[in-house]
């Protein structure tokens, strides 16, 4: 018997792969160009949090999130069909700014190391 945590991780991995395909297949160029960083399933597999690369201007994020919510029906159908799931979890999209924050901190530490202020 497989550990439930391992099954959940496998499902998350499969969900991530299919989400990347589904979003890339959208006809909206603004959405198709987004980079999916990961997908985290709730333990009951009814909800999933999808993280998107934060390399999008702050003023465009609300607009893009609205478009993603609108396209979530298509994306969910694509995922469910590709994975032979009865239904897709409810998708919750959010931007991840950790890469930008890390880059900004690295620049600050470089300036401190060089003696600049």
C-alpha cells in the first residue's frame, strides 16, 4: 500500500504537468506566456493552489488573475480529461514573488559587500 503523502505528491506532480500544458494551450497570449511554478493540492484534493511566476507588473496582476479565473473551467476540464480524473480540484491562482525578492536581496548584499551604501 502506498503512503497517502506519496500519492498526494504524485497527484500534485501530474497536476502541475497538465496545468502547464493547459495554460500554454490557451489562445490568450497573455495567459499562454505565464510560467507555472507549482501546484499544491489540499489533502482532500478538492482545492489546488497554483503558483505563477511573479515576473508580471503589479498593475497587470489583477487583470491576469481575473482572466485565469475565467479560464479555470477550460483548464480544469483539460486537466481532468488528461489525467482521467472525475473532476479537477478548484484552482486558486497566486503570484510568487520569491525570485524577485531573492534577486533584490542579492543586489543589496553585493552593495554591502563592496562598501556601497
